[in-house]
C-alpha cells in the first residue's frame, strides 16, 4: 500500500470527522479487550488522559486499555511485550530479557515516552537522554495498563511527547485474597509470582513478589555463549480510611535485575546490575460533600546501575551511575456541575544524577554530577457542552531553574453520536522538553543545549457495528519537532571546539541538531463471532523522518513504516481457550543515512489455557512458533522458538 492510499484515507477520515470539531482537533480511543467479552472503548473508564476517572467516550485523546483479564490471557512476562500488541507502539532491545529496551510511540524518540507506575513517573536522570529503560519492567503484580498516545505534556510533564504508559498494580477487592503464578520452559526459563491482600472497611492492603530467571541466548546475533537474566521484584500498597472524607495511602515497587550482555561486535563476559525503587505516599481529602477531591503526595524514584567485566581482573567495574528524583505534588478535582469538571495541580520536582566510567586500572574515577529543579502548575477544564459533545482544554506552566519558564496548551473534543455507537475525536497538544542531566553534565554533555519543542495533533473515529459485536476505529496523527537533541560524533582532525574538553578530544557530545516530523494512520478492530470466536487486530502506518542536516528526508532510525498485530481466540465448549497471534514489523534503518537496513519480520505465537476449577488454571504457549530469525537492532539477537507451560491460582 503506497503513500497515496494513506493520504486519501487520512483525508477521508478528516472530512468525515470535520463537523465534530471544526477548528479544534483530537483522536480515537481503542481497547484491547478480553477475547470472549464485548468490551469497547466507550465501555471503559480511563484515568490517564485526564488524571481522574472519565468515561472513554468523553476523551479526545487516543487511549488503549489493557485490563487484568487481557494481561493474564496474553501470558506475557514483560510489559514491553504487551505494549507491542497495541497500535503505534514498537520497541527495540539489545538482546534478550533485561537488555536495554526502548519504546517508541507514533515515531517519537524513546525519551519522549513517559512511564508511570502507581502514580509515580519512572525516570532515571542518569540514563542517556533521560529515557526510561523498559528492560527490567516485568508484569509482576500489574493489573491494568493504559497507553495514551500523542503529546500529553499539559498534565504529565515535559517528556510526555510521544505518549504515556500508565501501569497500575493490583488492588484487593475481597477481605482476603491471594494469587500465585508459576511457569517454566525454553532456555531454562522460570517465573514465580505471588501476592496476597485484603480490603476492609478501613484498611486495604496488598503485597506481592516475583522472581524470573532465564539462561537466555546470545545478545550478539552470531555469538556462541548465552546471555542470561535474573530479576527479583517486590511491590506493596496500603490505603487507610481515616474518616469518611480523609484517607492516606502508600505504594512502593522495587526490583533488582542482573543481565549479561555483549559488545556491538561479538561475545562479551560483561554483565549489568540494575536496582530500581519507586515510592509514593499520599493524603486524600474530600470537601464540599465530595465535589472537591484533593490529593497531596510525595513521589520518589531511585535507580542504581553498574556494569562489570570479569575480563578486567584488576578492576572489573566499567560503568557506575545513579539517578534520583523527588516530586511533591498537589492535585485537585472539582465537579463544577454535573457535566463540567476541573483538574488542577502544582508540582515541584528535583532530579540528581551521578555517572562515571572507571578505567581498567582505576576504580576511583571521579563521578560527574548534575542536578536540576522544575516547578509546575496546570489546569484542565472538561465539559459536556451539548448532548454527547465534550470539550477539554488545558494549560501548563513550567519554571525550570536553568531554562526559565514555558507555557503549554492542549485542546480536545469528543462527540458521541447514535447513542454512543459512533464517537468522533480530535486533540491538539504542545510539548516542551528541557535537556536531561546526562545530556548536560555527562562526559558527552553540553551546557549550551536548548529545550526541545513539539506540536502534535490527531483526529479519528470509532464505530460500533453489528449491534456492538464489532468495533472499528481509525486515527490520523501528525507531530512536528524542533531543536531535538541528538548525539553528535567527533571525527579525527575535527576543528569543532566542543569536541575538546581540557585540550583532550572526546568521542562526541549532545547537540540541538534535529528537526523531525511524524505522521501516520492507526487502524484497529475487534469482532466477536457468536460467543466463542473473537478477532482482534490493528495496523499502523508511520512516516517518521528527519527534516534537517545531511539526513533530511531520511526515515528515523528504528521506526518502522508499517506494523500490525492480529489475534484470533476460540473458546471451546469444554472451557479450553486457544489463541493464535501474529505480529508484523516492517523494515527499519539502523543509521541516519538509511544505508544499514534491519529487515522486516513476522512472529507467530500460539497459546492455550484451561480452567481446572474456580481456583486453578493451567496454561501454555509457543512463542515464535515458526522460529523466525529476526532482529530489532542490527546484529543483536532475538529469541527463537520456545515452549512454556504454567499454572495460576486465585484464592
């Protein structure tokens, strides 16, 4: 399918949606619901889009919701493996589980994706360009994932340009409950997860733990030795109802992982250790008979990383870094009338990082350190101005201690027609990202960097058919970026003054060198054929290209132009559920000049589950059933065919 077809499709979509929003702009919401159920986007309540619970038919932004049933049915162990099944989302990984993993939403850079878990933004100030590494984020005790696509900086801060991934751990619903999942399979892989909790009149609590291990495979595509991975995780949450209108809560997630990895050109004995801690504490107060909900909270993240090479006997430490983030925040939600509400808040955030790369003989190489602070206020108003027609508008003001102040805006519209069977959506959002601490202060840092800026919009339609048995949606999106920060290499003999520090040439530095654009179309559909067969699918076309320098007009690296996912699930009369799923990712480029291609690939998975009784369920799957030999990053390996079996229990 060529670009002309996509352009015509996008134009037709905009023409159809035009009466809904006139001069304003926004998107569609789709849901990957459980096979055998009839869930659709307009049946869902979504939190991420407005930072408060809202029916999806009132949301102008594009949201995909993965609920607990879908997550369990998928049998996935890593969050990124679920994300890849949703429209507009791709990932690349330098090897197997635990390796550095980047997520791209709608062609944006990986550092433009904000990840949130239990209300806390997951960011490591010491990471390259401040992007979140999804490599150590396993499913664990996760019960719900919301993927919000498009620029969302008004509510979620400067990094939320490509989108937001909101992850929620399980909350108890009974006086006492427990869960356990055990599985094992190919490459000596084993996973154990368990949790217990309870919900009472005053106290609600849950604790959970997990352990994952695998011998893995060679991270280098043609390597000879396997690169393994181990991860231990703990999570907990508690909420105390102090009075009818006051409650306090605490949530925490901790993980520690160890992964072997290879060099870019061959096997290596090196391995990495990563320890991550997330803490949230909050006080909730309801006023005016519940019309005004107030939340005062403190959030903290702490990430420690180190790389070691046993091949350096004198001093094996090759990399050492730590990043900490502290955030105080207030948020209010005020029900102005039955149809109008406001979300407003204030945040103050401070980030610190330290990083060093010790030499082969000196473990005491001094740390490079950096810190930054930012204060923010935001407000968003949402109201149903006519039956089914909901308008949303927001503003955010950021005051960065180094880069001054910036005001951002957003607007959205959702129009539910025909008793909710047709929903038209559109949204517009601005983005602003200050340079990260690593970009400023690391050995590749540049203190003369300027902030990045973005404008993004999308428009779409969702339609129920066949009495609700089928749901189809289409969304067109577009984003323009200016001043994007990229790594700039220093060649031998260069006269560039920034290539020298203290008279010594360095390998490179970060620089504002890029303008980019991304546009595309997302299609999604779901069909329930009777009560037993369910079909799900989505397809995304993305034109993400460089607009500056010698690479102008070239496709952005590791961003596929075409990608798709489809699954078919059949529920047999005996209770057995079987699913076939296929994922396609088109050709990508491994370099800016588009001379190093990473070929397209298709991966097919099969899975089945059978409920023995109300407590126990057995399940199994075959991943990459046809043993596709593929890569997401040039010269880095991916898993071949593998079979896994397990059992889960719910008490």
